[in-house]
C-alpha cells in the first residue's frame, strides 16, 4: 500500500503526539488517585500527632519530622562538599588524568542503585564508624547520593558565569580566590541553590538508603539527637503498605500524598527561585 | 623615561608562536598604540604585560618583560601586585552586575578598605575623573548594567584607576562604541595621560594616529616598526607598515 507523503507525515505526527501524551497519563493518574483517596485522611491531627495503635491510627508527625531532619542534615554535608568540589574542578584544576578520574567517579556515583548506597552506608557509617542506626548515618548516606547532582549543577552554574567577570576582577589586582568569592560564587549562587533543592527532593523520597541506616519501624516519639533513630515518610509508607495488617487505606494514601506533596513543594521552590533569578539576570 | 621594556619576548600557544622576538620600549606617561591586522599578536602582547595570558592553558613565555626595571616573568612574581600596578580595560565593557557604587568600590574593598565614607570619596573622585559623576551621582545604587555602553566603559576605566595603577592597558576599548562615544573616550585618554602610562590596542588606524604618541605596527607576531606616531604614519621606514597604513594590506 502506498501513501502520499502528506498522509505519511500526518500519520507520523499523530504517532509522535500519542507517544508524547502517554507520558502525561501516569503523572495524572498517580496524582488523581493520591488526592482522591488520600485527601480525606489529611487533617491537622494527621500531620501533627504521633501514630497510635501500632500505626493503625493517629498521625505521621514523627515521620515528617524525621524526613525533614534527614534532608536538612544531608544537605548541610552535601552542599559545602559539593560546591567546594565544583569550585576546585572548574576554577583551579588543570585538565589531567586525575581530574578526569574525579569526573568519571562523579558520573558513576550518580548511576549507583540506591539500595547499594543503603548497604554501603550500613557498612561504613553504621558498622565501621559505629554511628549505629542513626540520623547521622542516614544523612551521610543520603549526602553521598546527593553529591553528584549538586556537583554537576554547581559546575554548570560556575561555568555559566562569564569569563569577562573573572578577567575584569583579576585585572584589578584581585587574587583568584577573592575573585571566586566576590564575583564568581555570588553570580553562580542561584544555579547552585537550584541544584541543591533538586538534590534534596531526589533524596527526600528515597527508601533504600535509609532502610538500613536510620529508619525506625515504629517509634512514636521525636528524635533527640543526630545519634537517634527516627521514622521517615518513605519507609513509613512502605511499612504501612506491606508490613502492618489491617491499616486503613486512607492512612497509606494520606502518607503518600504528604510525601509527594513535600517533594513537589521542594521542586516548586527550585523552579520559582530559578525563574526569579533568570528574569533578574542581565548578562 | 622608559616604563616598560620587553626583551626578546616570545610567546607560544601550545606549538603556535604568537609573539616572535618582540623588543619594545614604552615611555612613561605617554600613549602608545599597537596596530596591525587581526591575529597579528597585538592583543597577546598587551596581555603579556600584566600576565593575563597566564589564564590560558598551554601558554609559554620566554624572554623578559621589565616593568620599572623588574622582570615580571621572574619566578615568584606576585601577580596580584603586578596587576594592581598594570591594569586592563577590555574590548567589551564588562562591569560587574552590581550597582555603580559597588563597581567602583570593588577594587578598594577587596584590597581591604572597609570605611563607607572613604569608599564614597573614592567613588566620587574616580567617577569625576571619567566625567560620570554629574550624570550618575543620583544613580549610584542603580545597576551598572543599565548604563549606556559608553558609560559602562567609562565606569570600567574608573573602576580600574580606583585601584591606583601606573599603567593602563586598553584592548580595543572603543570597538563596541559609536563614533561620538569613541571620540569622548579618546578625550578621556588624553586627560588620563597626565597620570598614567597608557597602551592601547586598536585596529582603527585613525584612532592610533589621533591619540597616541608612539605607535608600534605588528604583523604575524613580529613588531615590524616602532616609532613616534607622526613618523610612523607620515614616513614609515618599513614597506609593510606603509602598505598597511595606506590600506593596501590587512
């Protein structure tokens, strides 16, 4: 059978359109189901109360606090380390086999499955450094996971600062480090922050890395220090869905909705920060 | 009085030799112009004088550059001190994305001056120096990027002279500007000559003839001819120079 070129084009466009539209379907379905079934469970009590009766009633407050703690501790380790690495690679390091090794390592770090990070964290932080199952061990594991995202986006942000700014500063007799501190970093900051937030939102929802390193099955109290275990939303969701019999489905969907909402909120912040800085940026 | 002297200066980008055996003596408080076709090495020579070429990977320099009698390619030379003394204005105006005030104050601030009042005096003094004070005194907190290109270039010159250099290197400082703005920047250069030794790279021969006291003509990495501007333009000693300035070459 032979078609005219116009007809072929039409068929191709329709197929391409369908393929692109399929991408939207799972997103809409996930959100719709979560909101429809989870929203009724959401209430002030649900967000601020301890779980009761073996998690079959009450709220998810400790899991929310736990996730926030983990996210905060992880980023306060990963951000400085990642930014310093990026500054070194972009501003100081010469291109040689050593910097290529570092770059390959970063790419590979991004490709490691999350469960492997979990086992690595268990081996290194929990057992070898004897931090035990604790926020410290979990946050450090998450920090390593965030590193590639933060380094890559920081590098891009640093490289996007025009060369002419650096030259202008150096030609005034300003040292390289002062140039980085006063000219390069302030102008790269929005990009770095966006990367940081994306790094956070990626790890906030991870279950496997915290499974062996920090997450508590059922701990209806708040952590007192970074050496405490804590509950966390993703693991709590996993537990509610598979480990505890007779849980009201609304609780499960409500927890999932809170988790997705938190990650969504973080991404939204990143998008807003980026858009605002972009509109201000004049170079 | 010679301020800068290059002796047997060679510069390589990797295997490409961009400067070949350049010997140049630059007089203090004069304007020296470097002319020549694109790619002749004039910008490279300019950047060799405050070691801005160091930023490029694979650059190798042999020979000497003496500034006030001291070889700046001597190991252990303090680049920060060198560039405080030998500053640079670039082809495209490159103010920082900061306010007018912060642009001028940037140099003195990073060199340790914190007193807001003193910084204010400096800003006024150097904006006046480039005839921007009257126009901008009420717009000190505006972003420097909102200024016209000419004002931006003046601001960059003010930002540079605020760190009190001896030598000002200008790399085609007017090529982004219209003819009127160019003329006004040239007037400013005359005015600055009283206090600074100025080197300007330009591919605008009229500009070189108008503003400079001394002119060097470069071709393919060599300094072909160097002399007083009047002599170079009216009675060039080399055939290549004559061909270039009469427009038959380049």
